[in-house]
C-alpha cells in the first residue's frame, strides 16, 4: 500500500478531505483514516440523542474519543450537528406530563444544549453544522414541519446561530442540507440563508450534503447551486458526499458486488464532480465523504432494505477503486 498516495495530501492545495467516522471505523480503520483524511466528522456520535439523551445527562465519552484520535493525528473536526429534527430525543419537546413544552422552556433547553456542547469543544471545531435540514422537500412548503419550528417559530434558526456564535466565536457556522442542487430546494435554501445574512445572523457557510448517485444530480445543477450559494458571500463545504451505485428508483437488492459498469460510471462521476469542486477551490473550504470506505456506509440497507451499496472511492478492503485514481490524476 506504500504506492497508494494519501488522498488528502494530493488535495493539499485545494481543500481538506474529510470522512464521517463512527465507533466501528474508529476501532478498525484508524491507520487508514489517518492516512487519507485530514478532517473528520462524527457520523452519529455528536447528534443530540448521542450527547444529551436525558435532560440532565450528557454523554461525551464517544465524542471525546474521536477528539483524542483527531488530536493524535492532527485532523480537523467538523461538528455535526446542533439543531436537527432527527436523532433528537422526545424529552426535548415534552414537559413532565408528556405534553408539548412551552416556547420558553424549549428555548432554554436549546440554549443549554448549544452552550454545553459547543462550549465543551470550543476552539477544536473548525465548522459547526448549527442547523441541519430545516427546509421542506415539498413544493408548496418552505420550512420543514418540525417540533423546533412548531414550538419556537421560524426564529429557532437564527437563535441557534446566535447561541453557537456566542459560545464558540472562532468556529465557522453552517446551515447544512440535502437535495441542495435541486432547483426548487436550492431556491428555498438560498432564501433562508439570505434572510439570515440580511438580518446580520452570524452564519458563515452553506453545507451541501451531496448525497449524489450515478445519474443525479446533473453537473449543471450542482454548478448553479454552488454559484448561487457562493453569491451570498459565504464559504461552502461538501459535508456528506457519497455517490450511490443506484439511481433513485432503482430498487434492486440482488447485486452482491458492484458490476464493471457501475465502477466505471462511478469513476466518471467522481472525476466530473471533483473537476467541478477543484474549480471552486476559492469558496469550497472542505470536502467530506459520509464514510471512510465501502465497508461502512449508511446506504447499505437504506433507503432500500437488504441492499448493499458501494458509494466511496475505496472498496470494502480499503483498496482504491477506479474512482480513487480519477481523484488523484488531474492536471
Ligand atoms: C445518518 C447516519 O449515517 C446513519 O448512521 C444514521 O442511522 C442516520 O443518519 N443527513 C445527515 C446525516 O445530516 O446526519 C445522516 O446520517 C444522513 C443524512
């Protein structure tokens, strides 16, 4: 493996190359991660339910372990995520009787969560996903219907940014979302982020999750999205990149290994994506894959049960795929 170049080293003049890690990969893939990546994100370990399962109980062990690993290997850390509708325990939105909590109490819980979590890791996180996925995917709806929105109103978003900024003023604060290149959703994300910028909210970046696949989105839509968000004067980060081997309506579960065609098409897609990302190196301040190699991906079993997927540039044995060589060989 000594002949395989380190991915992040090849990109040193472009952007940090990150990966989402979890307790499995932090056990078995340590050397591999430290070789190829210079930024990490917790795939689940820093979400609300992981860090703050009960009102008066914080559980920092797993996140702390990740920070030790990062420190030992000089890796940057992206924080993911403070305020989200998913993987947030029910207690947050309920009072003692199980009824919906008051606006005041929810606000003080949000404040407590953000100040405790962002405070603990203050100075060690270069970018925080402060609010995740607040925009609706439905054509006739702007903000996603969530408990945060229902109880606190639209201001929950700017409040979260203000709190995070107060606690960790050095961290770049991001709004993060998926389907970010879809024209309708793109305009809603733009509208939200612009409204935050216009009212002076401390927001510094837009995270493009980039859960892409062999066929979608098309390059023009990605380019337009990058241009549009960057026009707000913010930095951009690719936060959760994977390139699924299946199109949206492909529900096959019988493939046990990727076919030749899949590997070739995937390499072509990765080649085009990274050409585009390198072109925007002035605004793109990191690119993170949502996993380390094909052995560990949330896309195996999701959204199609029983289906294996191979979305990364390294296979399940940590070996480089054709996609990897495309990322390495550019002019
Ligand atoms: C996913 C994780 O990868 C899974 O392990 C978990 O079961 C569900 O969440 N958008 C996000 C990420 O912002 O936090 C999600 O991560 C993937 C979609």
